[in-house]
C-alpha cells in the first residue's frame, strides 16, 4: 500500500502542474524521530516529530508508517509539521490501528516549487501513554520522492519512550 499512496500523491503533484526536475541518481536521506528518548507518565501524551536529515535533493513527497507497543503507547494522531507543510493538512488521513500500535500511511506532498533539502521536520506523531514500560517507536516503512518521482535511498531510525509512574 505504501508505494500506491506515494504514487497517488506524486500523480496529484503532476496534476497540480508543479515543476518536475530530475537530478543526479540516488538521492538519499534519513528518517528519524525527535526526540530520540523521552520519559512520560501514564495518562500523558508524547509527541514525536518525524525528522528528515541529509536530504540530498528536494523532498517533494513522503509516506511512512510508525509503530510502538500498543500495551504501553496508544497511537493517537499524526499532524503535518509547519517546517514542511504548505496547505495545513496531510495528503490523506493516516490510519491509526490501536491493536498493532501503528500509525499507517502518513503522507504529504509539497504543492509546487520550494521542496526542502537538508534537514527539516515533516510531521508530528502523538501517542497516549497507557501503561508503564519502555517501548521503541519505529519508522517501519517509508518513502521519500523527488518531484520527478525518483525514490530516495532512506535510512530509518527509531525512538525510545519510557513510561514511568
């Protein structure tokens, strides 16, 4: 499903008439969560920013899925981040799966020119701290694409959330 949604986003991008320019083969970037380690009390919320670092070409679109331990953290929502977003919403509504602890299909794209390179935040993920324990929140699937649809070679990282009374 990941590739289909990203392809849909890039198809919409082409329909919007944004410039498409290729570049050198093999753009690369890392996708991580910020902060890398956080402590929260049960009953509280924890926000993790999705951070793109080292993007060697403009990131015109992204899609990813994140997961944690649903016995410790309950996935709540995904929101666009002002450092990337240009229309106030994600491209499609993410799917929150309480049973698996996943937030699936977090997708957005830039409309027109001005897609960023380098390091920037693209989304904020919110989880509810349900029970004490430690869990790793992982980016388990993801993709970045240039305006021409060329995929990035991505490295995925995780964050650790410690829920303590």
